[in-house]
C-alpha cells in the first residue's frame, strides 16, 4: 500500500501551514492568558476551507477525507496547541452526525459548521463515567413525542460556546447488555434547563473552552435522536475509531512544533564558546525526536488512509493515538530540556507546548485504555 500524500494533499498541508503561521503564531500566548480566542478566526478558516473538510459536499463540506482533516489539524497544532484544539473541536461530533444522522439533521446542522456560523460539542464524560462510557447515567426519558434529559456531564469541550451538543444518554436502563442501554440526542444549547459552567485555569490548551454541563428537564423532540435508540454505545465506538486518528495528528503536530523550536534554539544558544547544536548529545536528541515523529506521522497517515477507504480498524486507531501522543510528550520534554532554564519560562513557546502535551494522553481514551484495546485485540481476549 502506498501512503504517500497526493499533490492536492500536499497543497492542503502548505495552505494550512501558511494560515497557521500567519494567523495563529503571534496570538497563542495572549489567547492562553485570556482563555479565549478571536471569533473572526473561525470565519477566516472557514472561508479558506479548513473547517470540516471531511463533511460531504451535499452537506456543505468539501467531501475530502480524514487524512486531509488530520493534516490540517497537525499544522495548526504545530504552531499553537491551544488554538489548534479550538479549530479541532469546532466540528467535534460532526462525524457522528454524518454517520448516523437523518438527512434532515445533516442538512440543518452540518452546513453552518463548515461556514463557521456554528460550533458544536459532544457531551460524553460524566463524574463517574470517564473511560467506562457504558456506565453513563445522564438519563433521557421518553415522554410522548419528546425526550426529557436530566443529569450532568464534566469536562466537555465547547460547553459554553456551542450552538448545539450531542448528548450521550441512558435511555434503556433495564437492558442487561451494557452496549444497548444508551442513545445519542442532539440538544440546542438555548433550551431551558441547559446550563454550562466554564472550567478555568486548566494546565494547558486554555484557549479552548471546557465546561461542566447540567441538564435539568431539558426537552428535545424525538426527531433529535441520532441514529437508532439504544444503539448509542456502538455508534460512539465508531466515532472514537475516527476521532482518535486526528487526536493522534494533534500529537504529531505538537511534537513537530516542539522539535522545530528546539532546533532554532540550539543553533543560536552558545555554551563553551560554540553553539550547542555542535554538541553530539544535542545531535542525538534531535535525531531521536525526528525519528519518533516520523514513525508517528506514518502511523497516523496509515490509519487515516484506511478510514478514508472504509477500513475501520479499532486496533490501528488506538495504536496511532497512543503512539503519537506518547511521542508528543517525549519530544516536548526533550525540547524543553534543550532550552535549559529558559524553557521553564513563558518567554518561550515551548513552556506552553509542554503544558499542552499531557492532555493528549488523557482525552479521547487514556493511554491505558488505548494499550488495553491493542493488547486485547492482539491476544484475542475480552
């Protein structure tokens, strides 16, 4: 199989890099401090076609693939992780709509996302149900022609800025099979009973909104059911098989950006009368970084290449996510080390990259969950 990027994909990468370096590079630190981002950037990115490229043409998108989507996000994360996460999350959950939504739902909710006129979120995690999504207890009870939702979710991206969120709910508590107890509903955030409290002072990616959500008798019409009632868990697993691929791209982008910062620094920084780039130990570190990044990028590309051809492989997606995010943490650690004491100060972007890296090993499946999935598949156990 040939995973080399096409000329068009290479052009998309260059265009994304140009946009990121021109629009994001100079404002990352300010957005981190303010815990916010300029809304006009969304419209600019949308006009250039960088939002939701995987969404089909009939639903307002470019009809490209997850490889193109991952490539764009890699370039954004390379320049600034916080703003990279902002753009990554604008369509977080659109895959679920595209896979399982009705034609009416797709036509209503997907085009505004692509145009930059709307933001969405996917409300999954709960206080007692993080990695164990089958234990989610936020309840959606069917009353006549509506669902009534009660419960709360935690650490939800875009909770206070989204126009609508998908909510993973318990609808069939009587089911003995844990994989048949949940459904996914679409909730517009202006509905009575919906409340979002923003979480402040996160360790990293502070430009991206994260919130705790509360649902108090939130009513949505039965038409807001995504897919099949009681099929929420397998639908969610298919979503994760795709979303892990581009979270892996986040890791590649962050690692690439961190290495480039280290390269620039060691060429200028002098010790013992010469640039520290001339020291063998520095050269070894850079060589290791570059090799780790290249292996991670290759794995991400292979995963996305397969997804774009309908070959959904949970093991491969978990491998890409675990390895690329592990690489990000390792590379940024060494990159900061090469900066010495200066790397510990916020005068240099590497400090911000270092703080951002750890979340990659936690969200969209912790590294332990990823490795457990890989091991079980290889060993053939449940």
